[in-house]
């Protein structure tokens, strides 16, 4: 029977013992896992935990600044590194989903590595790896089946000769949330939907441009804010919008338009391995579709994804 308070007490003691006065670097993502790992480590070693939060230019709208402020408010020793332009220029012209993931993984490591070299005498790399990540990173490395290369686990270059510390490695997601709650982390942060490491890049089908990122960020914000204001956000396991690589014909006044199509996706799931599409109320879908088309320039059509996993996946790429 899992008791979060006991876990925190034991883990903080273990981390103190293990890390002593060593410096530790950790990459924050804005997600639940890395945040809980950071707060736990912060309790154990305070300012010797150096957090790095990288903007890859593919986060949700305003997320980089908002989450960075939130981390600072929690007392974490955190540095925000805005590398959006670098990621987007490396991604320019690339359409293949796995290539996008590889580029983002590589550039992230380069940025992170540069930043950790600025911390004198750092000894450890902390990660928010949780138990399902451990299992999945083993299974996707099978000989034929690289289904999607999740870049959060492994893949660090040898030249980053840091020892690894993963305080959440034995925990399931709900246990991580309970640990987070017992550490006093904002319930809203703990209740956030999962968000993929490659961010919006895999929700912009085809090649990525700054304009497309901006359109999708705007659309996504209307959708997510709508879910929150209708009290639906917590009933959904994960939601997001996908920018499709097609234009469709529409009318505006007397004019014919030829603009982008958006797919909305909302799923129920426990672990992301299987998922069902959520029966969002028609009234909500009607409102959000109108809001998207009226507020976001360049979009004239919204569709709703009614596919379950399997055989579809949650993301479209
Ligand atoms: P799929 O699309 O495989 O997604 O049904 C299952 C869950 O994994 C997330 N996902 C990713 N997360 N890096 C990540 O960190 C990735 O490359 C990636 N691909 C998918 C997805 O958002 C869903 O929660």
C-alpha cells in the first residue's frame, strides 16, 4: 500500500545520503514528472539542484514564460533557456515524423549539454523517469519495432559523463501525482494532461514553419481554455489540436476561402497504451469550433477525431 508521505520522507533521506554536497542538473519540461522530481530533489539538496527549462519553440502558447514563473515561485533554482529559433531552423523543411523527433532530441541534448557545462563541477543528472517509461523504453527498442522513439529516456551522449539519479523510477503516474500533492505542488499543475516531448511538432503534420506553430498554438489555446471553462478538462486524459496539411474551401461573406483544417482530439486513457475518444458534448464542440474559426486567422474548418487506440494512435504522427 503506497503512502506518499512515507515515500517523500524516505526518498529525501536517501537522496541526501546519496548526493551529499554534489551538484545535480535536471531538465524541467513543465510536466508532472519532472516537476515532482525537482521538488523532491530540492527538498533534499536545495540550491545544489540546478534546473534547466528549455523552450523548444513547440510548447503550448505562453507556456514557456508561465511555467518558468511558476517554477521560480516554487523556489526552484531554475534557468529558462529560450532556444525556439534554433529548434525551428533545424526543423525547417522536415516532414518525416521520426526525423522530427530525432532532430528535437538531438538539439535538446546539445542545448542541455551546453547549459550543464556552465554549471561548475556538476556530478549528477536527475531525470523524472517513471516506471512506465522504464518499461516502454525497453519494449520500443525491439529489433523491428521502433514504434515511436520517445526521447525522454536514455539516448544521452557518453561525453556527458554524469551519474544518473531517478527518484521516481519505481512509481506509477497516479503515485507521482500523490507524491506531488504531499509535497504541496499546485493541484492544477499536477492535473495537467500529458504533453509529448516533441511538442507541437508532431501535431503539425508535414513540415513546420513559425506561422504554422503560431496558428496551432492559438487553436490549441481556444480548445484547452474551452475544456477548462466547460469543466471538461479533468474528465479528459489528454487533449490537443492537430494542424492538417490540407486546405479546404469555405465561404466568408461573399468570398470563397481556401484555408487550413484543424482536427481536435480528446481521449480517455489510463496509461496512453490504449485510448478511447471522448464523447464531448455537441454544444461544446459547436462553440469551440466557432471560436476557433472566428478567432484564428487561416483556419476555416474543424473536425473531431473519433478514432480509438488501437488501431489509431493518440498522436497523428
Ligand atoms: P501515441 O500517439 O503513441 O501516444 O498513441 C501515446 C502517448 O505518448 C505521447 N507521445 C510522446 N511522448 N515523445 C513523448 O514524450 C514522443 O515522441 C511521443 N509520441 C507520443 C502521446 O502524447 C500520448 O500521451
